[in-house]
């Protein structure tokens, strides 16, 4: 996401509106902090299409399999990794 200051946005508003019309979102900052986001009310053209449509058009390669959920955590046997790191530092 592109970031612009309030003053830059004011001076080049037309340019940034054109960017959002193409589907780009723009973060607006004031004194280094994000105070808003300028975005098109319509999603970007590719965001509307399903994965199947994109695969048919050749935009992406997809094996047709369902995505498997990756487990968030894994339990490993043995000492925690931090123990090995500390031992290596000694």
C-alpha cells in the first residue's frame, strides 16, 4: 500500500484518485501516523474474479486441489530451541 502525507494528497489529489480507480489503496499520514485510507468503493478488477476464473484465463496455475489448512502450532519433542541457542553461546 502506498503512503502519502496529507499535504501531498492535497496537491496531487487527481493523481491519487486515478490510482484508487485502478484498485490501489493509499494510506494517508499526518505527522508520521496513518490517519486514513483512500480506496475505491469497488474492489480491484482481479479481486472480483474467483480463482477458477483466473486459472482459466492463464493468470495463475492451480492444481485444482483444495487448500489444506496449515496447523498454527506444532509440538516438538526435546528441549526448546531457546535452550540450544543458549548452549551454543556458552
